[in-house]
C-alpha cells in the first residue's frame, strides 16, 4: 500500500460561532431569551441595560396617571394626618402627663414592612402543594389518637393525584397488621371515612361510586337526595352509558325528574384531587401583536418583552487606551462578543417580524372571519415568500406567540395541511376542525351527530373527508363520541 498526496476542490459550509449564536437565539422562546440576556449581562461587562430607553418608556406610560394621583394623594394624606393628630391628643391633659406617652410619633409607621399584605414572597418562591401535603396539613389539625394518625398516614400515602387510593383498604390493612397490634379492618375503614371528609370531600375513595356517595352526603337535606343516592349506588353504569330510557324504567322516574337528579349528580366532582393544583403555571409572553389600523392589519414586535441592551461606553473606550496587552485583548474580545450578541438580537427580531407579517398576509381571512376561513399553509409557502430555508421558518415559529384580537396563538397554529374539495379547491384542516366543532355545538341534545353523519354533512358542503378523519379531528379537540354526548333536554 503506497501513500500519496492528492489535491481536491470542494465546497463546505462552516458555521462560525457567531452564526451558531444567531441560530440558537432564533429558536429560543421569549422567556428563555430573557434568561439568556440576563446570563450574558452577568458574564460580559461590555454589555449593559439601556436604562434610559426603558425608563423613558415607563415614564411616558405612568406620567399621566402620576399627575392625576398626586393631588388626590396629597389631599388625602393631609386629611389623614390631621385626623390622627386630633384623635391622638385629648382636649385636657393631666398635670403629671408625659408628652411622649400621649403622642405616638408617626415615624413608627416607617417600621412597617416594605411590602403590603397581598405580597407573599414565600408563597411565590415555594414549591406547589400536592394532595398528600394538603391532607397531612388537615390531619395535623385533627384530634385523633396516635394509632389512628398512623393509619391515616398510611392511607394518605396511597392517595393518587386524582384523589383515589392506589390500593384497596384491605391491602392497607394487611400492610399495617404487622406494625399495629390487634389491628382490625373496621379501624382502617373508620379512619378512611374520616379522611374522606377532609378537603376535597371524597378523597381517599376506592372507586367512583364511593367517591360520589361521600360527596352526596352534603346534599342530605335536598329533596332529590334519595333518588340521586339510588342512581349512584345502583345504576352508575347506566348513567355512564347515558342510557336514560333504561334509567327511567329502573328508577321509576319521569324524564324531567331524572333530568333534575342528573343535574344534582353533575355538581359532584368525579376526581376530587384535581382541585389541588400541583402544576407550575406556564406563562406565555407574546412576541408580536396584530392590530387593525385604518382597515389594515399591522404586525408589531412586542418590544416590552425583552430588556433593551447597549454597549458600555466607559469600558469600550478603554479598548483604545494604552494598557497591558492582556487587559486590552480581554476588553476587545468582550466588545466584539457584545456587538455580535446585539446584532444577533436584531437579526432575530427582523426575521420574526418578517415571518409574522407573511403569516398575517396569507391568513387575512382568519383575522376577519375566524377559524372556518383558515387557509392551508405549510412551511414551504412562507419560506419561499420570505426567501429563507424551511428549517429557519420552523425555528422562528416554535414557541413564538402572536397576540391577536381573537386571542394568543403560537405561530405554528397558522400552519395546517389541506383537504381537496369537490370544486377543485383546498380546505385547511384547521377550518375543518372548526366546522366539526360548530356542527357538534348545534346538534340535537337527544340525538347527537355520529362521525359518519358529520362526514356526510361536510361532503354536502363540498369537503370530502373520511369518517376516520372526522373521528381523528374530533378526538384532537377532546370531544367525546356521540353516545357520550347524548343528554336530556
């Protein structure tokens, strides 16, 4: 095998660190980008917040309100001080009285906390409470024996997020039998009944029937308590299948009376644990806003979403001064990085505005008439119009949100596939879902539309979709099938 040298000519795309940074910033959401800017401000001394710009924007919004409140606040403060003065000093003072004992200096008010009572710093920074924490808190306020507390702890540990026990009461008894002497099943059941009356009522139940019966006890004085108890205790499967005709025969109730009974049962919560919110709130900050001005839909960037940044002039001036080579190189490097970071932010904003404007222009009918007027649109359509690659459009539209008069939407919401119509045109899948939702909202209560019937109605409007496609769109909108939508009038 002989070694040799060969000369080849080729082209290769090399991504510079600046280009990699621009691409990374482009795909970040607004909240993530805020954190990225904060981290860069801490690591690079050449970049700083543009406080003049942010202060000017804030002062322009609050100046009018401040002027209006100033006079009223001054008058109210003078009146308050005068009233406190007259109330705190009696008309006649005894000879041996002390001025300090009679008059409390108002400077003591300055010792009050900086935040008002509505601001709870601990609650804002603390982790969200789960169902076990909520039940144990109530257990600690309950006066029961130590033996019952141990049983209650075992039960609470088995409570799932929806409020039901993950194992049966019999299994809980068997797990505690070796730890508690002479333990009987009735003791575990009695403690379970105590826990079931905690908030939320019905928690620690073994099944839906038991959960609803416990909650129904709160309506024991209601005139429909007995028939409702009968339906839950004996005919819950029929109610779940919405077999109202069979329910009327079994319970010997007329249709109107059964309707009232079902209305009472619907006030109960089948998943009591859902009332305990254990999830952290996800906040959405719109990147762009769409408004109609003078009959034209206009797109604007949400400049308030990101903090304004600029180059620190004091440090940047040091780059031209004579100093040690190490310091000069550090300042020049940091200055170049800061300039590239600002340029990447500007490029991100320009790209986002360009793509959002293209989306609005192509979906004018949506903003005018709603979802049913949505047009089919894919990434290639926008990429071709703005002169960018589809991967760039995908990055721009991911986790970016648009504030419109119809609500806040992710940019990806406006992209959808198409279905051919009988007239040779195209209809957006989003528009089809809106039509299905509208048809179901207007369907007869006693005879809901089946998926096959919905497909037939759409076909009459020139939209050819299969029954399984209708079922897929319906399930995507979390709409139950026709047999579960049936209800009494």
